[in-house]
C-alpha cells in the first residue's frame, strides 16, 4: 500500500488514483518493502526509497514516463507559447487584413488538419505547432536590428533559424514537443534540406505538413530569392507544389493539400 501522503500528492497532481490494475500492463506504481517502485509494461524502470522529501521527484519521474502533463505544467506551456507567439507576430510583416505569415500558416494548417480527419484537439495542436515553426527567426531579427547590412545578415543566417528555434524552445520541457517542428520544417523529402538532411518519413509529420503550407504562404505573399522574383498566384503556387512533390514535399501530403485548397478555397489549377 502506498503511503497516504504520497497518494494525496498523486491525486492532487494528476487528478487520478494511483491504482495498479495490472502490474504487467502499462504504467504501475506501488510500494514494495521500503521502496516505491514504478513498472512499465511489467518491467521495473525505477525504484525510490520511501522518503516523503523525495515524493515530488517520484511524481515528476512518473509524469515523464507516463506522458502526463500536470495542470501547472499546462499553464506554463500556454504562457510560454503565448509569449513566443506574440513576439513572432510582432516581428513579422502584416498583410492587408492584419495577419502575419505565422498566423496565416497556422490557420491553413488547422483547417488542413480537419480536412485530414483529425479531431478538434489534434487540429488545435497542429495550429500551435504552426504558430511556433518560425520562432528561431527572432534571433535573426535581433541580429538585423543592430546591423548596418540587414539583408546580408538575413541571407547569411537564414539557415540558422530552425536550430535557433530549437534552442529557444528548449528553455522549458513543456515546449519540447514543438522542437521537432521548429527544427525540421525546412527538411526536404529527398534529404537535401536543412539543418539535418532528414529524408522521407524521417521528417516529423507536423514539419512535413508545415513545409508545404510555409512554402505556399511564402510564395503567394512575398518576393523570395529562394523561389522566384515575383509573387505567385494561388494557382501557380499549387502547381509548383505539385512539381516539387516527391522532391521537396511528402507526395501524399502534397496531393491532399492541393485537393484541400481546390475544394475549400475554390482555387483552380
């Protein structure tokens, strides 16, 4: 039987009872002799002395292994994410409707997730990942602010922003889940992207989706030396995505995104 004080802390933290229905299936926490033992699928993964001063450490370890997020951690995530999003939006150029690049990408990503049949919760999660995909550009903006050759600095450091995004998001573990998206949204399906040269499905799913939408928004709103010398129409952008499918973009996701834009926004290609 687990100590009463530990049970109370467990319930207060996770809002569930620390009940072990089957010690060989899933996460299980129980007391054995003078130790608190944690099992995962029947295998002992941790043993702690039954010391009240260490209960917080035990709970933290259990939460990480079980994938639980405490209410307090969720509040921290929301606060930090909002802080970063506000800074990102402030440093981006607004369109005629008052929306920035990251906001437009997030809106399309959320709607596309619903089109893919994702749940409402999953669609919102997709939006949150999209809002933070360019968080590393904050570092470039800081460099440019004090540089007499602003555009040259941007050109020299552009490929650094996925890595800088990962560094920013590493400040608190509640934001770690966004790191693969921020770090890998410039990887290419053929393995010739950056910063790691990941290929195919090695690239995280959120990053593969955002790579397509990021490109679409970029070329339909900005003149980019990376892509062309003039802004593309939505139809031109979708045709380019089709041409780059299998090279830059996940071919299945690219086809689904094109269908989504045609059906949801009436774009003709």
